[in-house]
């Protein structure tokens, strides 16, 4: 028997292929989706209105948007924050359309307005100082 064949018989054997991946996936934590309070939704709506007005004036503000991304494999998801220039607010389809960054594909990235939990940046920060 060759040395290679002899060494192979002592190599580790994975009797349950995919088991490690399954355990890793089960251990992965997700966040629960939280619906905004009424006052939070009002602030978001005011911020979206202000952003829309700025875009109509020809400005494309750079803002940070925190939003919920549902998990494709289990319940829950994660909250993601992206800082990007806003190209358009599409009220009909309820999307925030971002300016296309390099290496992002052919389409402009979109965020579902209903998943947004916060918007912040120079243009809209004064809304955060208003008492609830």
C-alpha cells in the first residue's frame, strides 16, 4: 500500500455531512422586527417629506438610513445602516432609491420605506431634537 493510501485511512471522516453547517445556522441569531410607534412614524414621515422637497430643489442629500432586512432562512432578520446619497423617494411604490455606488450592480439600490426605522444626517437632524 502506498504511503498516500495508508495515510488516507487515518484521515478524519465526516459521517454527517452538512451537520456543522446546520449547527452553525441554528446558532446564528436574528433580530425581531419591531414596528415603529406612532410618534416615530410621524417623525419618519416628516423626514421623508423634507428629503422629497430637497430632491425637488435639485439636491441629493447624503443621509444614513437604518432599516430592517428580513432573514431568508429563519424568522427575524437584522437591522442595517447605510449612508448614501438619496436619488428619489418613490411614494407610490414606497421605496427610497439611493444613488448607484460603484460596484453595486446595474440598478440603483432601493430600501422599502415600511422597513425604515431611522433616518439621520445634516438635513433631518433637527427632527430628532423635537420632544415626543
